[in-house]
């Protein structure tokens, strides 16, 4: 038999070489190449069927077999429930509440009679027990405190749970892979092994992945191609609310969101997010505009705040929170060019109240309106909602989901809405007034009149 060859693999990016190098030529990391044997081969999965099948012969039944967690916000981001055999990556910053959310979901499933297993390599059994008691999630969840994949795989094959949760992928390791837990090589190998286990046993798997310093899950998008669904758990630690956002979903819509609020006994669902973001709003203050935004399929109202102040710096500040700073620069130029207001010597600060982030272009018109209101120090007319995309020549373009935005504005007590001209409205608005606009030049005459 031939002699086993040795190869060297970078622990940061996965680059391999037949000889040791002091510095990785791929990522530039120093002393990151570690040696292991090339005889380690990927093992086949004993549960996979090794035969060719016609698509017409396969019956999935996934639509009827989805497992509901009875947590509407969680089911929404998954596309209606948990799909058997799916692999879901739940990512977020350390301490944001990923383990808390997953433990609450598993507890609900166990109370419905589903067999669930929680495998943790980060906490001891006593620590998890204390957290479960605080959350009121001390149900029939099976617990395994073990970071070694081979041990987890053995227990899973014996127990055959319907849902497996791994906390976290950075602590999981395979003995066959000669690298440290948390390294890029180990993370990829562990995730691939878990994926084979999930597909072979038709078992839903949730894996937790911490966001790195670069802002990605477990490395530079290393796991997103392996899993079926990618969820990001976001939020400001100074704020009570958390947003569960869908980035990838093979079994449902993407860019869907679920909203939760962190309380003493864990995370609770927020079924009316408009109330959450508008709860502490001051009425009739300059620089405040109400925007009916759309996240996934859900409309809700947020407040965009702007503060325009005289600058005494050589380069006036343009500071944003929740809005793209490049978008602010474009819209500021439109205001100066079209409306003729002087902002070159003004500091402009923009904030989305509650820590929410706006990414859709429909937020252009309320952003411009809030800046203009603050510049004139005049409040926008009370109970006015605003949405629309603004082009560089000042034209206001229609956006999607016009009717859901208007319905949400009406439900929250708004009296009128400034929206793009040409937007299709096939609904009765009653006393609610819709004001179509085609160009930014019309805005000054409409913002402050009720």
C-alpha cells in the first residue's frame, strides 16, 4: 500500500498545499497552515438511496408534513413551518438571543409531542437547565452536552429525533478532520457531516452560527451554500426588540421577517410591530416622517427622523442610523438641485426610530420630507404617511405593495397618505385621503397642509 500523503490546510480560509508555508497565499494569515493526512476521505451516508429515480415516482408530502412550532413569527420566516430533512442556519452576534429562541422553539415542539434533541458544545447541562427554567421551557427536550460529531451522530441514530439543534457550529468538531474547533476547515467538515445526517434521516436540523468580526456567519459565507435556509437574528442590545430575517430559503419566500421582544422570561412575539415602533413618537415635531414600509409580506409603520443643523466644520457631517449613507448623499443632492435649499454647510443626522433598518427605495420620499421639515423647522401635517422612490431628476416613481401600505396606515389611525402618482389602488379608502405626487417640487405645498 502506498504511503499516506500529508497536506497542509489553512485554518482560516481552507486553502490547501502539499508543503508547509509560513503565510497563506490565499488569505494572508501567518502560521495558519496545519498538517493532516490525505487518507481521510469523506464517508458515504448509509441512509441515502443509491439508485436513480424518476421525479414522477417521488412523493415528498412536504407541504402537508411541515411541523408547526405554534410560534407564528418563527413559522413565517420558515415559509409556514419546519420542513423534515431541512437544514437551517441561525446566525447572529454572540449574546443576541439565538440559543434562547431555539430553546423556546424546541420546548414548544416537545410539548406538542415531537421528539427533539438539543446538542450543545458551549454550555453544561446545569447551565442549560437554569436557562430553561427561567424561560419556562423545562419540557421534554432531550439534551446532549457534547461537541464531538461522532458521538452526536451515534445518539441521533439511536434516538431518531424529528428535530435536532446544534449549538453552535463553531464548537462542533469531527475527529477525522485534524484541525481546531472553530477553524474554517473544521466548520465546513462538521456542517457537511450534519447535512448528510439530516438528509439521510429526514430530520430537521438547526445549527447556530456566530457572526464573525467581518460580519459573516462562521467565516466568509462558508456555510450558506450547504444549508437550505439561512436566518439572521438581528437587533440592538440596547433595544428590546429583535428581528429574525430570512436570507435564503429553499422551501419558502426570502426577505421575510419575524419580530420578537426580549423580556425577563425570554422572547415574546410581536404581532403588531407598528405599535412597537410608533409607541413613543412625539406628534407634530419638525423632522419626523411616518413611513409605511414592507418587510417580506408584512407592512408596518416606522418613524424616520432627521435633524438639519448649521455646521461649523470644514466638512459637514452626514450621519445615518438605519438608512444607507450613500442614499442620503444622493437625496441631499436632489434637495439642493430641485428645491434650491442650501445644505452644503449643514450637518444632517438621520435616524430610524427604534433601531430599525430601511433598505427599500420606497423610503426615499419620507426621508426627503423629514430633512425638508427639519430644514424649515416646520412639522409635517399630523397623521400623514409618506412613501415613494425618488429619482435623481426629482421624479417620484411608483413602488410595489401600495394597498398593504395604505391599509396599515389606515389601521394605525393615519388620515392621509402622500404616495407616487400612478400607483394602483383598487380599494375603498373612505375618509382616508390619498395624495398622488409626480415630482419633488410638489412636496413643499403638500407636507404642511392638512
